[in-house]
C-alpha cells in the first residue's frame, strides 16, 4: 500500500502503537494535513483530529461495540502509556471533537480504504474475477425541515414516516466487505435506479457484480 510502518515525526508517536490494526488505513498525507490544521489549538490536544480520525475508524471497524466502549479502551491505552493524565472527556466534548474532523478528511479516508481493499486478494470462490456486491437501505435522519425537503419521507398505510429518510446504496468489495462506492439520496429513489450511477466508479475489465 505504500504506507510506512510509523507515522511522520510530526504525528503523535503514540498513535501507531495504540492503533496498529487500523494504522495502514490512515494516509500519511492526511495525517500531516490534520496536524497542520490543528497547530495552535492547544486546548484540543486531548481530542486532536488525528486521534478522533482513528477512533472513528475503530468505531466503523467494530460495529458490535458502542462508541463509548471504543473510546474508553482507547483512553485507557493512553493512560497506561502515560500520554494523558486527565479523565476521559465528557460526551459533549466528544461530540465537539467529532465535529472538528473535516468532511474532506473522512472522504480521503474512505477513498484510501477502498483502494487498499481493491488491491487485496480476490474472493476464493472466484479468484479470476474481482467481485462486488451492491445493496441499499433506508436511513432515518434528524427531523429537520432541510432533511425533509431534500431526502423526503416514506409513506405507508399509516401515513408518512416520523423521521425523514435517505436511501443509502453501497457497492462493497468482496471478500473484504469494504465499501468502495456509495450514494446517499432521496428516499423516493430505488436501488435499481441508483446502482447504474455508481458502477462507472468501480467497474473495470474482469469485474463481476
């Protein structure tokens, strides 16, 4: 993947030690950019963007564990390593720290992870081809006028849904099950209508869907 075994010297040296499993998925250039973005923000050092990016990735990789559980383990590791002395931050501080991670950083992380998965091994049942799977589901969104106007609400015999809903469609690489393309659009759309728009991003000769 071209990712070094240790982060640049400007990065918190504890990160690679505390998060060895996910470290290859963090682009070094993204790490360095987040460090530059946080320069001078001394009051955000405990929940830096670099740490929050890794905690967010751990959360995505551990769907059966709560966000609080993941953070508690990460914070305990920091305490054990003597890198922090403070107690685990409050829920409000965590929410604010997550908001400081820019959307472009999450997008860069998404594309880098998809590239790593794409370069991985083929499915053992069909080793001569690159296998992809596509699926979609409805996601409930916060009840706001903007969400309702853009994404809409589904309707049933009981009337409109209580919350606005978005249709999420994912193209997944097999066997890694890493999402390599995604769409988040109005709930009135269908999987069949959205999928053709996603395929040009991921299909290439030798691929099978």
